[in-house]
């Protein structure tokens, strides 16, 4: 089912780097008027546990649109745990999902809410020996984050499907400009002047999603085509979004970055200068958004955040190994409340 409307404000304007600013956790509610905040540091020791250890294969749950559960060579050791309700004494059992176990968010007997720590990211796990993320894309100095995010989400969705099918098919890196080309052709076919084609508005996104379902996206060699099975919007609650991510669905979403967004460092959680709840009226017409892909979720202490895959190349938010060797970047973290709209899930195209 394709969405009928989308609260989409446009794309992020490429901004020059400016001096990074840090804030303490106590300053979390103080938003800057004109520039973004680089991020706030999580409590000591949180990211020291990011490196996963090899574990025996563990079967995930059987999802409605896939023929078999996934087998892990490495599974997150920071999934949810069982917990006993302090109010009624009921033992709440964690739920096994495709990518990670999640804790019960409410008591099954008295409905009391609790905060149980968990954390997972597609980038830290190898699904049947294959990382779902693939190559980190770089949109360069362009306004093409929309097409880059949609195509990368399509690629990850297709890669996870082939892993689940155990087909042996290797999904290559898909080319964002193949989608842009077929979108342009679709606009020309209905008589729109090439100079007036808008690649960044709400109508463009809806049409691109439709084309990914009907035509598909190709790799650079034009030898492999990947389609999606449809599009659904996920409710904008943290628990709902975390559950869809745990089921192995990358989610396309927009956010409002500030001028120092590009300087986000590994170990920091980005807090946007504005979100949908606090944009000043006088700035709403000038605010532009950036499209990213959610690829993980975490609840740690008092902080809820998402892992997001960016399109700024491997040098974005570079992760440094303990031994000092530089690792590939591309994935950052953002406060859960700072995504702009309910994200979109691309359904797997099951043959």
C-alpha cells in the first residue's frame, strides 16, 4: 500500500563545517536558534560494549513475508531481557525478533511501563554471515539525499530477503541515479518539461516509491534489478519503530540537521536544533530536512535513540577500534524524538 500523503519539507542544504559545540545532559532542553548541536555524550561505558563477539547461530522468528527464519553467526549481546514487574510481580518475557530480542515495554498483567536497556544496529550484526548494510554511499555536494536513501533502503531490503531465502544471490550496490533516471523519464512521459521536474518534493517521493515497486532499481552495470513489495508508514512511537527495526526493516525518515551535523563523532547521539514539536513559526518556511535510513534502535538509561545510515560516505561518524585502527563510518545516532515524521517501511518483494 503506497502512502497517500507525506509530511515532507524538502531536502537539507549543504552547509559548511563550523566549530563543534557540545552540551551536557543537563542542557538537553536548551535548543539553539541558528545552528545545530553536535551531540551529547552517552554515559561512560555505553559504546565500549559495541563490539560484538562471535556467538553460535541463533534462529530468529518466522516473519509473515519470509519463508524461513534467519540464522546468526553473530547476534547482539545487548538485546532485551526478561523482567519482573515491581507492582504486580508478573514476569514479562522478552520477544524474539529477526535481528534482536526486545524486552516487553509494558507489563503484561498490570500494563505498567518500564525502561529496560537494549541496543542493536544492522551495522554490528552479520545476517547469516553477511552484513545487510553493504557499501556506504556518498551523495557528495548535492541535494540527492532522498534518492540515495530510498535506493539504499531498497538495496538493504532486497539483501535481507535473499539472506532469508538462502538463495545464494548476492545483491550488489544499487545505483541511486538509476532511480533518478526512471523518475525523470516518467515525468517526461506525461509532458513535464525537463527543466521543471522537481526531484525533492512530496510528489517526487511518492512517485519514486511507486517506481521502486513497479519497475525496480538497478546497479551501475544494469545487470541486477531490485523491487520492493510496497510501502507502509510506521506509527511514530519509539516502541513501534524499534520493533520494525528488530524485524529487519530499514526505515526511511527525515530529520532537521544543524550546521555541525557533519561533524558528529562516534559515541555521540545527535540532537537536532529543531524537530516537528518545536520549530518556530517564523522559521517553518525556511526549514529544510535531510533524509536518512534508520538501521537500529537503543534504549539506554533515560535516553531513547536510533542508529541511522547516512549518505555522506565512510568518513561520516567514523568508528575507531580500540587498537587505534580506523574503521568504516557512515552510521550515526539521533535522539528518538528528533525524527520529523513517522518513518516509511519498504516491504520485501517475495517471489
